C-alpha cells in the first residue's frame, strides 16, 4: 500500500510540474513547512487550547481526517524527496518502534526499582 501511495504521489508531483529527482534542501524545506502547516490545521479541528472554552459542538471527524490526509501527502513528498522506498520506510519504522519500546520498558523498569 505504501509503495502505491509513494508512486501515485510521484505521478501527481509530475502533473504539478514538480517531478521528484531534483532534490534540494529547499524542496525538502518547502514540504516540511507544508507538513507543519497541515499539522496545525489538524489541531484547529479539535479543541486543544486548555485556556479556551469551546462550544459543545462535536469534532468533525471528516474534516479532521482530511487534514490528517493532507499531512500524509506532504510526508509522502518528503519520503520521495529523500529517496526512500516503501520497504526502507517499513524497515526503519519497525526499527524505531523497537527502540521506542525498549526505552519505554527501561523507563518502566527504572520506576519500579
């Protein structure tokens, strides 16, 4: 699935006149900034400010999900820009999850001692 998403996003970038393969720090920066803006838009969909009172209106899960997808699109661009394959992403995510689990277990063990 990730492989298909990466390939589809490459195709979309080509249609937009921004084909992958001309990676520069500027292009990576632009996609990271876009990702940050989209992540902020995710926050804007939920009542996150502890100092503010919110109406009782429920969160629009549709809008929330669409903002998360916007984040995913820019993350796909970044993955493509740095030349990672789906297999590499999967492997590195698994490696990082293993590290995080070990940190958590160690943290819990330190607190139990």
